[in-house]
């Protein structure tokens, strides 16, 4: 079992720390924040709820960013003082960790971190297979939930392509209970779900925490399932160097593979073949 460093003890970072801790798939979670007492206090609060939640993951808090350099996975979240780690401020932070020898994958959990993820690859030369954006993963769950509400049943599988805040839904290949969603949900209702999706961006801390915890675990221990998340395209799923949604195979601290979504021609053109955010 390994250590996970979460940089930022704000609402997003705290929610991720709690979700990772309660699943007990990692040995230790370190919360890093510019306000060390807040980070330590939140870590203690999460750990003290362990006996009730049934987990015993170790948690600690610090203001030393370089404490994250030796972690198995580094999650970029939101600082209590200045919010999400983004822009040049975020790039400087990632640069410090890279120069300190951090070889872990970076998970960008903030909804505003798409540029930062791309800049880490472009300017800092962090390998693309070590960069994953997890905030967008919450939107796949939103789509599945909306379809489940329409049908009154669960088990919906759907693919998103593109990048935040506007996504293309791969309705042509979406399934529920072995049937195509397009066969059981009227097209005007699918259109309504697609048009409503931007209103769910950005997702809230708990919505982000759930898929982020799964991504963290998969990076450490591997996973049999594919994880919808942002990845830096090498030209196969969008313009090279751009962060776009993909179905990721994760393990051994990196992206092992990317599933090519089954899309109609119209979905493919809108979601993959433009250099502009869709």
C-alpha cells in the first residue's frame, strides 16, 4: 500500500482525502496546504471519523509542498487560501515537484486545471501518460444518472468526448441492460440531457472525489475497468497536446492505454476532429 499526496485542503482536496481514506486502499494520505494548521486539522478530523466509518488509513497535514515529491500519486486540488491550483501559480508548483524528482502521476482534480495539465506536458515535459484530469470524470456519472432517471433503472454505460465545459455524448454506443440507449429513450429526451449537461459544470467536491479516488487507486494497484478522464492527446483522440476525454486503462503509476470510443460520424467530428474546445 502506498502514500497519496493531495495538494490543497480546500473543499475539493478534503473531499478527496476523505473518500480515499475511507476506501482503505492506500497506506497514508498527506494533505498539503499553505495553511499547515488547517491541513493538519482536517487530516485529524478525517482520521477521527475512521472508527465510525470503519477505516484506519493514516492521515497527516503539512505546508511543505516537497513532502509530496515521494508520493505514489500526487493530486492537485484547491488551497484553502487561494482556491484551485491553476494557471502560472499551479505551473510553478508542478515545476517545483518535477525539479525535486517527483516521478508520480499527477491527477488534476480541479475543474479549472485543464490549461495547467496541458502546460505541464508542453512546458515542463512531464510525460503525457503521467497526467490525468479527474474533475471531468464526474460528468460521465451525471449523464448516466440522468438516463437512469428517465428509465427508472440503473446500469447505464455512456462515453463522453471533448473537453470541459462542453462535451459530446456518445449516444450511438451508450447502453443500458444490454440495449442501446437510443432504442429505449426518445431522441428528444437525449437531446435535452445533452443540452443540460453544461449546467452541471463545474461539479461539486463530492462529485469530483468519487471518481478521483477510483483513479488514484487504479494508478497504484491497477484496475480491470476503464476510467473516463481527461488525458493529453497524442493525435488519436483529438489535436495533439490537448486534454480531451478518453477511456483510460490505468496501472503502474501511469496511463497504460486509451480506449477508442465507438461514435457516430457526427459525434466523432464534433468531439475529436476540431482544434477548438467543443
